[in-house]
């Protein structure tokens, strides 16, 4: 079964969201001359940014392993706050990730501290500046006092009011009460669609209701199932996954319910099915819409009675399993056409969850790209991988028919191409590898085309002449000037119809609207 995952679960309290933690950084900004600050929560051996100021959007998708980031490792190991020299040779984890800069720039001044709540290590506070010597006038005592104020704010946030759950659901068991089994990746994103999905997961996960996970191919339905299991009272029991689309019809019953020796030709020994393997835990029936009708009837009986019967065995066996199902199909249409049982649909869909497409998630694409770049950086054992501003625009402009899975593949290929073109060499550029539009290979996007100087003089599709770009401008300014002129001419040609302009530009209408607003068109 292919595992399709994506990026972070936004937790509660000890893992308060960005909205709750951001004021702590805003208060520091009044007294400290930093360009960027972050609160990183320690989970196991990983540091996860929960709130940031002055850092690019993809930082939220990064997961920092201290063993790979020596400055973070030193901060974690130090009992007192630290300030690194401006000429410190240790690479900074935020090099090239300072927001609002026309180019990728290195961090010069860095300081930070280990944070404690109730005597336990909570994580790290990091502060960075682009100007050498920006923190020179700050004394260790001053820094320690401000760190203590942040720790006090974290402790106050941790004294939260328990969240009420709907009637009939067992109480939520918080992660501090027992060990957590968490997915390798998390549900990442600040978009309204992802916030709503996380809220829905928080409501239904503690219950035993069946959940039907709906969404296009590549949106991360399996990750949602993992999150539901990890946040449930069954989290310490197995999560068993089975791909119904890959089940041969003559073996489906054996795969789900097992069999006794001799039940079939070739059944030389007893076998446990997926329901028994998941006893006490959770079973995910992926691509449930592909299950043959005959098996749908047998599955319905199991869901109704809580009993299975192995082929070749006269004795029914009780199973305690929470069932999740996932599909990219329109099951209502399948019911109308006689391909799916309506009674099974209603049994499985006690609580349906829609997983949004990447098209619905706006700027979440940058946070997801950051998570995938961090993974590729560790996988390749290379320097930091950084997206250029033009590459970010190209990612935002793309329509993403393949959703998160397509984005992951694009980022992986881009990382390989960029590394091949940027061998190690001394100097500032050795601190990271830049990923630009040509590495992404998105080709048809207007921004990707506009980022190439040799195409800047080409006439727009359907136009009469090329927009003129003053020769004295830099590449970024020239690109924006080209885009601005192209868009104005396209709007004139289409009498202001933005949908028609979006089709001509090869981008989603919402992305076109954001581009028009950013460029002041």
C-alpha cells in the first residue's frame, strides 16, 4: 500500500498554535533589534517551529534535528542563554530564510536560549539579525531576563481550560498523559481549509465513530487517518492499513477476515485477517470505493455485528476495531449507478471528513515545500536548500493537479537538479543551495517563463507586441515590470475578465488575483 503523507499537526496548549504564541515574540520585538525570531517546540529529538516573526512561510514546514544544526544543538545543551559571534563559522539554520528580502541573505548575529516550563525543557527561543553586531549591546543578564518572561508566558498558556467534547464521546487524553505515537509527517498549513480540517479531526478523533475520509488523489488522506489514530484512545494499539484497490476479488475475504487451513486450494495454514490484526486498534480501508459488491455486503455485517467469520471456520470471532475508510471517488454517484451499497456508505460515513486540495490551500504550498526541502536536505546530506523569491512565486502560481504528492515530487526533482548545478565551493554561496524556477520544471507557468531573461522580450499569447522592460532594472524588478505590463495588456484584451486572463496565463484564478494585488495592477 502506497503511503502518501504531507506536513504538521497543530496541537494544543503545550503545543499552542501560532495565534497564542505570537504575542510572546511581538513583545520581544519592542525591546530587541532582531530581524527574525522563532519559538521551537522540542518533540522527541526534533525541534518544530510553532511561531515565527520575520522568517519565510516555508520555515513552519521545517523540522530541525539538532544533530544536523550545530547552533541549535549548542543552545539546547547550554544552561544559560548564548550569543554567537558575528563571524561564527557554524551554519545558521535560518540562512536564506529571512522574510522580506529581495535575495537570499545569510544571518550574521544569532542568539537564543533553552526554554523550560514546569522544570522540563520546552524547546528553544532563537533570535537572528542580518546586521553584524546587532546584538552586541545586549548583556547576558538582559537576555536572561527576557527569556524568563517568555518562559512565564509559556507557563501561563499551559494552564488552559479543558476542552468540552460532544456528548457520547470519551474525554480527550492529552499527549502528556501517555506516550504518543505520531505520524512521520504532520498536517501542515495555515489556510482556513486546513484549520477547519484540524478542528474536525480534534472533534472526532477521541470517539469510536467510523470516519469516511474524502478527497482527491494525492491530498494526504492516509496522513489524516494516521492523525485520527494517533489522537484516539486506541493510539497504543495497531493501525492496520489495507488498499482495497489492490485486493484480488478471490482473495479479498481472506485478506480482511483470514481463513482456516484447508478453506481454499493453497490454504496450507490458518491465517489472521486484517480485522483480527487490528483488534483493539484502528483499521483503514483505503480506496473503499474499489471493493467488490459481494465483499461490501460481508463488510457491512462485520460493522453491524462486530463479528467476523473466517472462511473454513464455523465459529464467529468478536473484534474490537475502529474502522476508517478513504476514497477519491464520488460514492454517492457510485450508489446511484449501483456500484456501491448505500447502507455501507451510511455505516462508514458516520463522520465524513473532506481533505482539501492544494488548490484550496493558498500559500500552504510554501510551508509544504519547506518541509519537503528539509527532508531532501537530510536525505542527500547536502547544504541547506533554499527557494528563491521567483521560485516561490512559481510554486504559488501552479495549479497542482496532483496535489501534495505532485508538489513533493517537484521539490525532490528540483533539489537534485540544483545540487547537481551547485557543487561545493568556498564563499558565501556555500552556505546554501538556491532552488530557482528552472530547477522546478513547471514550464507552463507564467511566472516560471517570466523569470527567464531570454523570454522577457517575447510577446504575450494573443498580444500585439512585447511589454517593454527598462534595461537598468535588476532581474527581480525587470520580471515584475514584465508581469505588470503583460497583465495590464491581457486585462485590456479580455475587457477586465480575470477568469479569461487566468486561463491565458495558465494559473488558477485565486493565484492571479493575489498576483494582481501584489503588483498593484
